[in-house]
């Protein structure tokens, strides 16, 4: 299931399920969205700091569900943080299915994007956040337009040289996001993958958050889960400005052990490039052509 694409003049709702936004923090982000020709509606609890680190679960869920039920809102945009998982029990997934929107986020938003797909079948969009629009680059603007507005794309839009860690070709439904959140979600009732399904994973982390040993821990969790049998390929996003041999060696072992192609890129993640990946789309990863194509 896909939500309708944006048209100029449509309204984008901004919420914060994962952390407390400071007053004024999103002012330039909102102006950037408006310069692209869209209206902005902010959640009533966007700037609430009830717990010190975020608004309460009820307040954040109220903003989420309220945007879903607002017929004038076409896209729901939110950034990262730490605690989006707290509101999973409060999300009205039935309403999401009846009122499909464009859900766009990254980082800790992984939890909600994948959960929405699993619980409703609605395609969601990983890679951009409010700050993307404060001073949007040409690549990020193109990714936004072609995935969410009046463009259209039959493949993931690249902006970096891909590094082939383990060659091959694979097909499957695209899933993933920030690796820590994805691994934590695998133990949730919201992780409803098809037991006979095939999935291409896209994952990312950054050196300012995680050393390669920590990423290895997360990959081991995936390898020791039943879900590993369903994974057909892996695309890993931006980790550092310089290549990290330790990380790439671990990703190589992951590919060899599980007989899947593995590729590294700098097109999405916690860097300047905020490329968009469509969670729930059928895709094909081809290392010879260095492309991820939607099929």
C-alpha cells in the first residue's frame, strides 16, 4: 500500500516521537519546507519536555495519531532521538491503514517506520528529517521530490561511489534503518515479517555513536535470530568520512557466512547525504551494476 504523493500546497506535519525539541529549533527547517512550496503543521506537543528527555508517551502518541487522522496532512515528518519505541503501544495502526500518509524519518524513527509497514503494509520512507530542509542540498532535494512528490523513481538515487564488500545479486522486500533500532524491533510484536519472505536489509550507524565492535554485536544478534534465513542482501550506509577497514571486514564476514551480497555506500545515514529508501518496496540489489532497483 502506498500513500498519495505530495503536491505543491499540501501540508506536512512535524512531530517529535523520540526526543524533546527546543523552542525555535525547527524554525529554519519549517522555512525550508515552505520554500519548497508546502505548508507545515506542527504537533501540539512538539515542544513538550514532560520527562526531561521527551514529552510523555500519551502526548507524543496524541501528536502521531492526530496527524494520521487529520485529512489535511499528507506527510508526517519526524527526526531521531532515543525513545520512539515508547509510543508503539499507543499508535492507532487501524487509523494509519484507513488514512495512509507519507511517513518520513531516520535514525530512531526506524522503530516507527518499520512498525507501520509491518502492522499496516504501508510503504514508509527512511532517510530524511526536519533538519534536512534547513539548507537542503541538491541531492537531498532530488531524493525528496522523486520519492515523495511529483517526480518518481524506479531505483534508489545514489550520490556516492559504492564499495562492493561481497558481490552478488539479490531480491526481496526492503527493510531496515538505524541498526540499533532495527535489532531492538526484532524482539517486538511489531516485527511481523513473513516466515517465507525474502528481505534486503539496509542498515546504518555512525562512528560518533558506535565503534565497529558495537556494530558487530548488532550483526551477531541478527545472525542468531530466525530472521537471518530470510535476508538476501545488505546495503550499509554512511559510517565515517574515511573508510573503516575493521567495519568493512566485519561486513565481509557477514556476507560470506550468510551467502549474501553486501555493499557499503555514503548515500544515506548520519551524514550530509540524506538519500531515501522505501521500506516495504520489492527491490533488487545488483553489485555488478551497483544499483538498488525497485521491482
